């Protein structure tokens, strides 16, 4: 599992931030920003646990 998959989490975070700015500008509602933000947090935690599990189970992969 490459570290680059965390880039998707950063994209979700940016989308949440952009929606929040759109709400401030055009009053489109902040609920989607909140949902996307929580999805980004959940994705980050899931990927972190998966990455740490890989790291613990496969010591040879640590040096790569």
C-alpha cells in the first residue's frame, strides 16, 4: 500500500474546504461540507490504521 493514497484524503479535505467557502459566498448550505469533512476524517483514520497494520505485519516493508 503506497503512501500516496493519502493524497485522496487531501483531495476530500480540499473539497470540504471549497464547499465551505462556496457556502460563505453563495449560501448554498454547509451540510455537504460537513459530510465531506467527516468522510475525509474517516478515510484518514481508516488509511492510517491500514498502513500501521501493514507496517506491523510486514517488517521488511519498513525499509522500502
